[in-house]
């Protein structure tokens, strides 16, 4: 128990340290430009540019705080999920459709392939959709030309594989990939993968990441199939 308490306190310490670091930079930009505009150092075009930076950084802080709050709720609140029956393929296709403008902008092809019978899940569609959006968006950041999403239904689980053709995950990053505020090259805040893991685990599944044999990264998500009445 003493070891668990020490581990908990260390995780909390790292979380506060990382959160402070992520918030410090945009706050310094906001303060610097706000004081410069107030004191007349930035005028006309420079002042407008400063206001744009203030708005941008304010939105960034709001995004960070929203994700921190969501992650805290996912890890502590019980009555946060409202599950129903959904097709795994339907949820993946909905996520891909939402990201259609982004994939066109980046000229990345997303291929969705289904194997076996249609897999039905008993999940909160909004939460699981958010987890899939985070993971596919992450793949879009690193893919060069293509992302492949495989959906395979077995006897007990539906397995969703998200595979990109990028440079892969640095080996030193792999053990910490789902920790809070851990981010690699082109990363955002470093909370998206932690949020995805929390949602998937609360949905009864697991998530793991690995590098491909030749190139790219793969995220594998086994989720339990909805049990039939005969199994209940």
C-alpha cells in the first residue's frame, strides 16, 4: 500500500508539473502581448497581430482545460457513460466521415476494411466516437499517404486496428505513450491518447500501440461484443 501511495503521489506530481508547463507558455504570450498593447509598444498592425495571438492562445488554454477536466471525469465519475447497441463498423465510419475535410486537406487516404460478421458493441457512442476521433486524428498527423482501419469480429471481441504508414513511434516513447501530457513529434497537447485509453477501458476494452514490421504505427483496440440474451 505504501508503494501504491508513493506511485500515486508521483503521478500527481508529474501531472501538476506537466499541466503547469503546458499552461505557462500560452499565458506568457497572452501577458506579453496584452501588456505591450496596453503600454503602446504594439500599435496598429502589430497590435492586431497581438490580439490574434491572444485569441489563439486563449482558445488553446480552453482546449487544454477542457481535456484535463474530461480526463478527470473519465477517471473518477461513475455515471458518465450511457451505453446502447451500436455497430463497430458504423462508429468507425462516422469517425472517418467527421474527419473527411482533414484527410482531404492532408491528401491522406483512409481505407476501412471489415472482416467477419458485423460486430455489435454495447457502448456510449459519443464517448467511443471521441476515442476513435482522437486516434484517427493522431494517425493523420503522422501518415504519409494512407491509413488503414481493420475491423474484425471474433467470438468475444471486435478488434479495431488503426494503422498508418508514417515513421512509427520512437521506441523510448512507446512505454509512456498513453500517459498524460506525453506527446511525440507533431503532437498536440498530449492528452488525446490518455483520454482515448480512459474511454476504451471504461468501455470494457483495452488499447495497445506498436510499430509495424517495416513502417508506421498500429493501435489495436479489442472491445467486447454485446452479449446475446442466451449469454446473459
